[in-house]
């Protein structure tokens, strides 16, 4: 037998082999650990972005500061307009709680555990805000307007903790992004069809380089975009949407609104914007106060005086409430009530002169006024007398409206002692009692004087008779269904309604008359515009004039109920200053409807945008037209593939338009025919439009037909 000699060096060889295998094995283990951590972080930021976007679309927000305890974002709190996006950021941040976060506000993109939450969206005029794209203005971030996209993006830097890989790559960035469409929270009009498509989203940051302010036109490769065109309904419509309660006159700039007062005891602050100048720059704010008199059906009342030069006659001023609701009003160049002019005659002979300062005895504890003349006046030759109103105990900074015989004279702000003085010159007539009323929310005071004084014989004078015209006052009769029975659900229905201008002042500005089917809420002087209203434009109505209108609801009755209610409203956008706004509503009128089934409407499946401005020829020029119906027709198939309506600036927008076809944009607005202009519509079209096309302007002229309806 041959004996083999053992080699002692074999033990060293085994150690070397084990070291090589162990290094490879440990590297694989470390790679698995780091990959798992990166995937976990990526999944977390994706879920956080999705949670933030789902919260944003509801329109909810914390009326206090939701980011107080987040050092990186507590600077958002002082700005009231950032309460909603700060709430979105807080909801997103809550879903990042599993990750170690670098909360240093000065942290850079390259730092370990760096994170950033971006909230940006599209506003009412189609601009994307909250990013570094060109043209955004106003406070940042921005959570998107109702029916418009909102984008939530989360960036996080995952630190590499294993010693094998950390010297090579200290950290890796991960991104999460979600795009959703806001629900129509607080909207007084519009549907999801008019929602804007997401504009180009800023590029994701490049690893290793601090993000610059120059974005690229397309999103990064790791972004995810989920477009939900049918938002999940939630009960987010405010119980009492913000609205104007008085006219806005350019000469005095005083604006009064009513809406929700507070949330958890914290008063809301509403903001005003001049859409005709820049819809993203605020021109004023008003803090809501309790409407103790409850005269406006809402629990809050706001009043402010806008800055000099901020508005002009004809401008559209929008008020936005933190609850998501908004309202617009057209600025009057001068007060609606004509100002009497003095007649230059000889020096009048004036009777007894009242004392210059009223002597107040037995001073009331509540708000009250004193008037000079106190209780009588003598008619001078000029036919005018100076009148002064002195107010006391109205409260520091109170907004007080002063009326004479029901006509607004002036709105004044009381001083720190609750006092005010209103002087003006009043045209007077013999044998007339004049009543002065001062009124604020929850309080009022009245004084009267008679002309001439009962105990004074005035000097006879001859005054040419002058008649002060009665201000315009529009009233509406009950709507009548003129379609042939039976009335079937989802089929067009024709209504007829009469309107009258009971005043002597002509109405020469365009206004709308609406028919509402089962409105969700009816206020004493206002019905919110629904998503599918039936209406007609009225260009003018002379004093004392009456016109009978035919209004068609193309979608008819919807909802499945048999018994329905119909209301009518004149001046539904409240563009005309009237002596009385309470008589603008008529109804309800009961209707019996046969239920039916609606055929589904095909939805365009493209990803392009066609938008523009619709204008009507009024007077000597084309002007932006509100509430025009706009259709998009495929020129190849001849089919109408989508419809929408213009906003207060005449803007429209179609999304999801397919490529490869040529389209025609058709616009139409039903109008009231007149003897001089018997046409039934404003109508126009823009042929040969190929998407994407953002400036497809359509000019409408008077017409007897509307192409899309025939």
C-alpha cells in the first residue's frame, strides 16, 4: 500500500476560497437589502402622492394651519390662500411617516433623507400654478381650481446604509407623482367637460444636481399620471356659497358679500380678483363677520373697500371663499340711480335755518342717526337742500349703508368710536316726506323729514317740474311648459316666461334669463347656476317694457323622478343694478315627467387640447361672450364629439381631443329677438382646427340659425 503524504497548505487554500465566496455572498445580501429599502421608499412616496391628490380633489382643507408642526412648511401658514395646499401637503407628509425625513428647510436635493412635496394645478383661466413654468403668478403652491387638474409630487433621497455600496453611491432619489381632476366643489356652474388638461409638468430633478428654475416640457420617466375624469362624489359643496348682496360701483369701490362665516370658530377671509385685469392677483380681502340679522340666508357677511384704481366700469370682479365657492359681478361705472343736477337760478330765499349740530338728548344705547334737516325743510329756489346724517354707536369699523326713500346714497365705514357723517345735496319736492335709513348687519335706524315745514310758510318760488326716473327693476313671471305632452325624461323641453322692467330706466346691458329644473337650493334673491341650465341672453329691455321669452332645455328633465319643480330667474348672473333683487325669482311650477333611459355619450379618447376665446359683435366691436355653448365637430365624420360652455372671460377648452383629424369649433348663444335685430342667435364657427390648438378664437354674429342645432 502506498501512503500519500498530506499537504498542510490545503487548509490555507480553503480559507481563501471561503473569503472569496463570502464576499460575493455578502455583496448579494447587501444588494437585496438596499434594493428592498429603495423599493419600500419608492412605494411609500407613491402612496403618499396618491393620498395627497385624493385629499386635494375633494376641496377640503384645515381652516387653521395644517403644517404648523412641519418645520419645512410652517412658513405657509400666514397666507390664508395657502391653507388648502398646506392641508394637502400635511396629508401627504402624514403618509411619509415611515421614512426618516430631513426636516431642515435649507436641505438640498443631494442631501441624504432629503424630501420635497410639490402641489401644483390649473387655475380658472387655464394657467398652471405652483411651479416654475412661465406665467404663474400668485401664492404658491396651488391645489387647482374646481374641475381642473391638481398634481402632487413627492421627491425623496434614500440613503445607502451598507458599507459595501455607500462609498460608491451615498443615496438614490425616488419620486412619486399623481394627477387627478378636482371635483366641482362650490362651483356655481360648469361641468367636468370643461376641465382643463394637465399642462406640461416640470421635469423631475436630476440626481446630483440641485433643481434649477428651468423646467423641461415633459415629465420624467418615473412619473405616473392617473387622470380620473369622473370624480368620486362627496358632500363638499358648501351649504351657502359665497355671493354678492349689493352692486359694485367703480366710483365708491365698496363691495359686500355673504357666505359661510367661520370654521371651528375661526372667521373665513374672502379674496377679490379683477378677472378683466389679472385673475391671479388679489385686489382686496374681507374678513367674514356674523350676519346677526340673517337677512342674506348665510351666516356670514363680508365688506371691504377696494383700492383706488383697482376696478373700472365693466370689469368682472370675482370673490373666492376658502370653502371653494366663488361668485362674479360686473362693475358699474356709476351708481344705478341717476344723480339729480342742480338748476342755476337766483339766490333763494330760505326760511328758518336749522342749527348746525344736532343736540342729542336721552342718547340711545344702540345704533341711531340724527338728520339735518331734523324733521322739516323749506323749499329753496334751487330745488335742492343740503342734508347731513350723523351716526352714533354703530361699532368701530362697521360698514353702514345710508338710503333715502329706498335708494342707496352712500356706504360708509364708522370710525373707532362707531360714528360717521354723510353729507350730500338732495333734490326735494313740495308735499313730500323723506325717510333716511341707515343699516348695517343686524341693526338699523330711521329718521324722516317733511317738505315744507308744517309751521313755516315758505317763500313762494317757481321750480320747473323735474321727474326723477324710477330705477330699473326686472321681474319675472312663472315659467310655462309649452312642449306637447307627454314630457319624457332626457328629451328637449321648451319653456315660455315673461319678464318686465317695471322701472323707468332702460337696461342696455346684456343679462340672462334662466329656467331651473329641480334646483338644489333656492335663496330669496338668488338660485345658484346648475351644471345643465337652460337660458337665453337678453341684450336690452327698455323701462316699462315686457318681453315673452322661449327657452329650450336641450337635456330636459333628468334624475328619474316623476314629480318635478321648475323655477325661473331673471338676471341670473346679477349683472344689472336693480331697485329690488328679491323679485327676480318665480316658481315653483310643478311638472309631471315620464322616466326614460339616457343613451351614453361617447367620450373622446385622445390627449390633445383645443381652446380659445368666443366673442360676440356688440356695438362696434367683438367682446368676450359669457355662457356661449361651444361644440367640437369632427370634419371627417361630421359628428359633434364634445360640448362645453364659455366662462366669464369667454374662454372655452376641450381636452382628450384625438390627433389625426381636422375639427370645426362651433359656438352659439340663444338671444331675444328685437324689432331692429330679429335674429334668434349669436352664432359663429372656426373651421380647419388641428390639435393641439390653444388659440382657436371664434367670432359670433347675429344669426337666424345655430348650425349645431340643425
